């Protein structure tokens, strides 16, 4: 789990679904600032440069799976 919290994993799954920080905030009833803070931690923990790379790394490491529509 790369040392990620449950919330970070939840946000990572929503990033993989293509949601924006704003939409993630609405979905989880948290502020966009809180989402950004968590995204920065996710990037750091996965050693990723951006959201796309974070999702790619998480998928390749088996941390998340893409959901069927």
C-alpha cells in the first residue's frame, strides 16, 4: 500500500476514475484544499511526478484496479 492511508487510497481510486480535485472533494465531502494536500502526499509516497503517473504506478503495483463502468 506504499504506506498510504485509507483516505489516500480512496482519493487515488477516484483519480483513476478521472475525477478532478473539485469533484473528489464533492464526492468525499471534503475541501478541494484537503484533496490537493492528499494528492501531494500520494505523489510523494509513490514517487510520481503527476496524477497520471501515480495511477500508472498504482496499477502496476496492484494497489488499485480499474473499475468496470
